[in-house]
């Protein structure tokens, strides 16, 4: 009997517990519904940014980075190996054509110049001596040739006399043959000497020409060193602004080392760079937009570097307005390369509300209520996003970040 009473009491306690749990769940659900019904999410106009959908042009862009550089910059290099003697102008100074920038110590090169002068004078004397020696040798050969000619004439007379004596019976045939043989030998010797004269003439021309060439080479070296010495007083070759100068007085510089840079600040260009993953999307004459603060400048790619360094590709941009007052040397700028352009499309100002996805959840504002809506987007850039569907012209949307309200269908907007 006691067991039955205990079972009934336990059953009543369980029912009571289940009832309490059920009532608690109903109360919680009712509370949530009440809070959501009477306390809807709300924002003020100052908390959000909005934009209206409009019809216009849109350009699809890819991002890059850029640096402003002078369109023309001349590098002045050391013409000789020397040391820096004096620096006359510092970076940032304006210079005119012919104005001195720095001076080098030219003493070593001046000594070399003096040596070359002496060597050239010595070579000139050597050529004069060579001409005199060759002329003397040629004169001696010609004199011998004249002597040979006289001997031949004499031998001809001997042959004639021997023949006359032979006819008169006062000579022998052997005397005639001997005289004729002596004449032939003399004639051959004269022919040999004439060939030697011709050879000597050619040899004279070649030796003198070689000496003259060696002298010309030395003269070119001397003139070249003279030009380098003249350039050792480093001067500006055109008006501009000094962007850098080597101010280490007393330091040694070698031929070809940079001493100063002069830029023409009347025009600028942009040196752009981007990841090589996008290399196939850029090309010469591609439109580029350069953003400097709130200012936008336009230009086009004129040169793409064929080399890739550290997965970065470089290119140059020629500006349409290369003398803009917004441009400063070595200024970092944002570059946007236009890959596609469409006219007469629905567009809206870009903002944090757009995350780059083709399908977006955004809030459309109407009569103080922001209603969540799904839209499809197309091209985009830093200014605008193309709307393919879900909105119409003159619709007003919230462009600021609404991530905290992604689960809300509507949000109240108050003044």
C-alpha cells in the first residue's frame, strides 16, 4: 500500500516538472517574439552612408601600385677615376644649363695627359726619322740604278767594239761572247734593282702608314682624355632640379660612377608594378587611372618590362596631364588598370557593403526603412559597382557595412 502512494507522488512531481519546463519555453519564445516585434533594429542617418542607383559608364579595373618619377632624369657620371674635391650644389637646388654642381681632383689624369702628349711628340719624331731613313735608302737604290744604267751603256759599246774587231780580224769570237754575257748580266742586275725599287716604294708607304695610324690612335686617346678632363668639372647640361648628389668630399670615384642626378620637373611619369599573376591581363596602350588623394589622373601603359623580379612585373605609364600640380617626385600612388568598359549600365557608388561577390545582400532604403534585398553585380572598380538585377534606377541603398544586420530583413532608419 505504501509503494502505491509513493509511485503516485513521484508521477505527480514529474508532471509538475514537465509543466514548469513547458511553461518556461513558452515564456522565452514569447519574450523573443515580443522583443523582436516591439524592438526592431534601428539606425540613424549619421550611422550610414547611402547612394542612389544611376545609369552611366563603368570601367572594370585591377589594382596596382605606382611611384611618380620625373619624365626625364639625367645621371651625371664621373668621366675619370678621381676623388671628389668640392660640392657646389645640394639636392633640391634648381640649376641652369652650364652651372657647376661639383668638382673632381684631376691631378692624376692631368699627369696622364702630359705623358700622352710626350708620347705623341715622340711618335711624330719617329715618323719623321722613318721618312728620312726610307728616303735615303730609296735615293741610294736609285743612284745604284743609274750606275747600272751607265755600266750597261758601256758594255753595249764593248760588245759593238768586239764585233767590229771580229769583222776586221783583230778579235775573237770568244771576246764577243764574253762582252755579250757581261751585258746580259748587267741588264739582269738592273732589272733586279728596279724590282727592288718598286718593293721599297711599297714598303715605305706601308711603314709610314702604320706609324701614322699609331700616331692617330695616340691622338684620339689624347683628345679623349682632354674631353674627360673638361667634363671633370661636373656641370648641368640642361635646366632642372638636382634630385641627388654625392656629397662625400674626398671619397674616390671610378670612371662611370654616378655623381649627381638632374630631373626635369616640368613633366612626370608613373612607374607601376603588380603581381606577375596578372601579367596576361595588361598590355601596351592599356588605360590607367592614377589616384592621388581625391584627384584622379589618366594615362596609358607605354612599356612593360620583360623581366619579372620577385614575382613582380614593372611597367611605365605615360600621363595625359604630365604636369599636374598634384604630382611630386617619388610620390606613392594607387594605380587602377582598366580591363573593360561598359556604357549605359546601372551603377551605384562602391562601398563596404559590397564584398566582391556576384550575388550580394544589400539594404534598400525607402520611407525610413532599410529592406534587405539580393542583387547581382557585374563590373566593379574603386568608384562604382555595376548592378545586373535586383535594383532599378533611383533606388537608394546603404553602402556602409551592414554586417551586424545580416540576419535582419528590415532595419529602421531614424533622423
